[in-house]
C-alpha cells in the first residue's frame, strides 16, 4: 500500500511538473567542461546534473557543457552505456571528465542484422528475450520457453510428442499459401528449426518484427526473423557450469467420455429414435449389444481405455559447458544430453548436442573464429494418432484380452472397433537425425572503425526413418502381411558472405555506420524411399523388406540458390536523432525467368526525446523515445521449381518390356511468377520512468502483403490443372503493448512484474480482381473460404440456434422435414424458402488477442516466479463433436466425448437426438468451439547457496529449483490441449526438479 501511495504521489508530481513547473536556478559560479569516453572521444548528449537538485544540462554536439553551480554542489555526470561519476564543484570553473564503459550497461546491447547496437540507439522493432528468463522454463522445446516473452510472437503447439517443435507466427498470417513461419538465424547461419540450438548455449535472442529490422535479410524475411547468438569464451577466466533437471509428465484432459452405463444409455436412445413405436423400457438389449457388451454390461467391469494407455513419463536434460580464454584466444564448448519419454508407451526422444565456438586473434588487425554444432537425435513414435482416437472411441463395454491372455482385436465384438493397445506392440517407427553446422569467419580491421568479415558456413541435415508394421497390426491384417518403409533424406545448405562495415564520427556529434553485404546461398536436397507390402514373415522386421511381395522405390531431389546484395546506412546526431536506411536485392532460382530478382528497401527514424534540454530537469522521465519505420521484405515460400511446369512419370509395357515416359503433371509453368512482398509501417514509443523502475513500449504496425503466391486452378482444356500465380493483397494491423515494473527494490527483496498484450487484425483486401456477378464488388473465393474484408482463416458453416421441440410448427421453417430433436439453423432471410448456401455464416478463427503476465521475486537467496499466458477469441473445429469415426455423431457405434443430448425426457439439452441409422443432419455445425484459454504456464521456486558458503567450497554458483509447467488451463475446448485435436499427442503437465552448478 505504501509503495502504491508513493507511486501515485510521484505521478501527480510529474503531471504538475510537465504542466508548467519552472525551475529557478540559484545564483552560483559559472562552470563548464567537456565529457569524453575512455578513448578520448567526446560524448554528445551526456547528462550533467546537480546532485539533490532538479537542475542540470546535457552536453552539446562537441561534448561541451556550461551551467551555474555553487561550490558545495556535487555534479552527477552520466551517459548511456557508461559508469556515472560524481565530481564536487569546489572552486573549479573548468571540469573535464572521462567516463568509463559500464559492463552492466553493455549487456543491453541488442543484436540486429549484421551487427549490434545499444538498446538506447535502437529505432527498429526488435524484441529481446533474455536467456535467463527463458531458462526459468526448463523444456525440450525452445518454443515453450518463449511463450509470452515477446509481444507479437504467437506460439502454438506443433505436436506435443517427445522431441517436437512449436509453431511460430509473428504479427499475423501474411500469406495464403506461401508460408507464415519466421526464419531462424543462429550466429549468422539460417537453421532448420529453433530446436537445432541448445538453449543453454544461447547468449542473446532477438525477434526482428518490422521491415526496418528485417529488410537487411530481404529474402524470406516477410514472416519475421529470430536471431540467436550463442555464447563465446572470454579472456582471463575459466568457467565450468552444469545445468540439469529431471521431471515427471502427465496429461490434463478437458473432456469426459461416456462410461459403461452412459454408453449403454446412448445406444438404447439411438435405437429408440429410429424405432419410435418401441418404448424405452421395452427395448431388447440383445438387439442392440454384442454378446461381449452384454456380458460386460451385466458384470459392470467397464474399461477405462485412457488408464490402460497413458502413463506417467520422465523427462531429463543434462548440460555441461566450459568457457576459457586468454587475451588472444577464447573458446566455449558444451555438451547437452536430452531424453524425454512419452506419456504414450513406445514414444520417446533422445538428443545429444555438442558445440564448440572459438576465437583467435592473430594480430591487431586480423582475427578468425569458428562456430560449430553437432547434433544427433533419435525418436520413436509408432503412429499414435489412430491409437489415441481409438482410446476415445472404443466402447468401455469390452474385454482387453482373450482367454489366452492375448489382445482382443475387436474387444467389444463390433467389427469396426479395434483394440487401442494393438498397434503399440505391433508397430515400430524410428527416426534418426544428424544435424551439423559449421561456420568459419575471418575478420580484418586495417584501421579504426572499418571491419571486413568473410564468413562461410555449411549446414548438413541427414535423416533415416524406418517404419514397420507386423502382420498382426491393423495395417498388416488389412494388407495380408507385414509392411514397412525405409527413407533416407539429406539436405545441405552452403552460404558465403562478404560483410563490410565502417563506423566513423564527424565533428559536431555526427555518427555514421555503413554496412554492405554480398551473400550467396545454395541448398541441395536428396531423398530415397522404399515402401514394401506383403512381407512373408516378421522375423527380420525392417530388414525383411527385400523379401516382400512388392517393393516401390521413390527417388527425389531439388536444388535452389539465392544471391543477394545489401547496403545499410545508420546515422545519429548527438545520441538524439537517428536515421537508418537499407536496401537489399535478392535473386532466387524459385521464381520465373522474368522476375527472379526483387529489391527490398526500408527506412527508420528515431528521436530520443528525454535527451532534449526541455526534459532534462524532469527526473521522473528516464527514457522517452519515438521511432517509426517503413519498408518491404520478401517471401519465397514456394517449392523449388514452383514457377516451372511439372511432368509425371508413366510406365508402359512395350513388347513385354517396361518403358517409362512422361506426361504433363499437376502444374503449368509461369515465367512471370515473382516475390510475395510485405510492406510495413511501424510506429512506437519507448519509455522509462523513475530511473527505469517502470519501462514499457507501445507499438502500432500496418503490414500490406501483395503479389500473394497461390496455386490456382486452370480449365481442363489447358491440360494442366494448376499453376502458381501472384494475386491480391492482405493486410495485418495491430498493436503491441509491454510494461515492466520493479515493484520493490530493497537490499534483500526485489519484486518485478510485467505484462504483454498483442492484438492483430488480419484482412483480405483483394484476391483475383474479378467481379463476375456484376454487383460492383470483387468476388470472394468461396471454395477456399477466402472472403474480401475477412481474415484468411475463417469457417463458413451453417449456424445452430437450438433444437426443435414437440409442438413447434416445423413444417413452416427452413427445415420442413426436420423432426423434434433436430437442430434449428440460422436463416439469413426467412422469406426465401428452405435453407440454402446463403444462410451459411462466416466465423473468424482468431485469435483476437493474446498476452502474458510475468512475476518474479528474489528474497535473499530464494527466488520465486510464475507466468500466466492467455489467448482469447479463438474458434476451432472439433470433429470429435460430430464426426462418425470420432464418435461425435451420436449413433452409439463408437464411444466419444460426452454431451448433453436431446431426448423426449430431456428437451432442454443442447445436442441433437442420437440416431443409430444415420448421423443427424447438420450435426457438424456443433463442431465449432471456443478455444480461448488462460494457462498457468510456469511456477518456479529456487534456492541459491549464499556467496559466503560458495567461497569456502570454491564454487561460483549452486542453485536448486522446482518448476511446474502447464499446471492449470482454463478453456471450453474439449481436448487434451486447446491448441490441438483430441487425437493429437496429449500436451503434458510437467513437474521438474533441477540443479545449476558453477565452478
């Protein structure tokens, strides 16, 4: 309460001060001087204040200042990135001061494209994520560690199975078919997945969000850029660190399925609905249930298939790193072991990552370095989608095993219903990956300010996948024997870059930075797959494919290249006024012969308002920056030969011999195919109050994406069904807010809190530019559910309003043949007769907004933190609420997610009446569900040994902690996760214990 009152009083004071408080300078002697850095360079914009008074000034363009002060006054002199210094005036009239670099402030350096800049000088939209904040969420997926850490970055579950990666979307969906994922760059090398990097190796992570930040990466930057810089060795110190954790995982289900008695009631009601002349009490169960079902129904020994399938699973990670160096040589190395067992038996993931980063200075002007990473992983997943679905849909009225202890194929006696446990023992699917990254660079600095770097990198990814289903598996029983496949994939990416940079200053406080880059990038992909069916026996498993009745080999490959030229100019005056302009020209082999090259320019301006003299005496404002940017970036998210025609192989028998030929394939050439381009206007304000106890950013953006890449249909007379083309325009507008506050800052207690908020509006502005119906409005593409003025992702379905009851005038509705218990559907125009296509309703998928709240507290040696994450305004289609095979159609054949369905005795229900013979018409309209959610994402409690104890045992750090992840999720969406379908691998709830040790 006291803290709140203090903040209120301070805020009131600030308001009145800004409204017109005029500071009157006391009489004193005139003093002047010059402020320089430790190299003797002047510091324009440095602050000179009288301690304890609201009087002060800033240095001019030459680092000079002049003011009045009394002999007993003490001057406090400061500049961003340097240690402040205090000087007593006394009888001095000339005071020259040299400031030293502040190592702590240097940690606020932000990595941007092909360089770094101080956070105070940053004028483009870049979100920095501190590694220590990420590491509070121990996880095998960096995406989960990033949730809620960067405004504008929406992270969703890609696949929750062991070793999976999250999906990323930055500032909305910008492309119809050209891809929407940001590119990830680690130490200057484009990598395949963010999880190709060991999170313990990350020194800094930046998300480039606006065109001014992205444009220097031009090609493929339209959906954003995630920059990762890994750790390096430091001179004069040797450090050994261990970070490890072990955890237990389970699942949290947000739905119920029918138990034995409830499922029996559903089957009886479905039968009664189709036989209206039979009363419920007169139904003969022998006509409805199989003998097995009747036996189990009488014994009451019902099966809970989830309990039989899902189990507690372990997750663990161990990381060891060594950092050392001399004045000329530094090295950082680490090894990371990760193992995650799945909650579904037979699923697991193991990964080992080794990194070595080294730097060697040859002399004053020549240095070289290397960044290397080797990663091997192995994943087991015997195809769990069908297994999980059968766990939901298989009746509890069954027997798992037969009298001999073998798994029953049809545990309920229903031929369509198979044992969920069957394939777990009969199917194997092993994926082994190798991922190597090698980056070599040479730095030449012939004179101060100028630097030339030549950088060469190679990323190699190799994968081997073996899949085998025995003759006893479901697939083997269908195809009459064992079946399997083996697949090899190899991908190699080469990059060569020449990077020139020159930073210099002119008199008067003019600072310049020039960057030029020439880049060549080439990618090569090769694959081989052999699929076999009817393997005569299972003795050799995957190694028995050679004996199969049928073997079908498939060989594939592709190559593509990008060539780029980049130029950037950065300018600032006196640390107050900033201008950045860049241009990048890219050429890609993916596009048509007439449009392989494209140019992507950008410009940004910034103003550090708090360094102006009129705010110099406002002590409450420690930072105030206005910035804006405008520019374009490109997207090449199509296949390697997307602009060219495709031919398909056809095999013929001529004179008893096989002869291969080629016929027109699925796509026609388009030599005019060009880059998809996103142009963004970005405006923002950054602020800091009360010596940055409160900091925040408010940001607005408007992105227009044109020349959208779309696979268009062609008339049958052309001979090719499709071709890639550029069409239309999409707009994304949004706001991003972030606020962080140091609520309490005392010797033994520090409390920090912050929140982030993102809202994006996605809208299709134009498609094909066609008005075939002549109504003066551009036509929608109803087949693809693309509507002008609406977001890209929408549903276009009839809308259920309720359920018809006995006594209603159903004959005069838009569904005159409906019966009591059927769905009432929305009618756009009740006067136009029965239901038609125009009565369908557009429902936006969202989200409308998402955000997070983060809290941390440090009391002496105890640390506590938690984070809340929410996504609101999301609508998902849940086929388990209506699909036949998913048990949602209420036919009593399959079990499913339990609903309150209509019966004559239960007329107030919100689900239609069951029917054994057919799905209730339009039951699919009930599949749309609100998938908004609020999640307690992470809770962590840790304890660090005090320094007095550590010094005695020669340790630099020992910290133990416990962490809970996804402990609670509030949502209306009926699944294991609000972001995934019920048959998808369940998202886990995790409890972890860990230790961090430093030597």
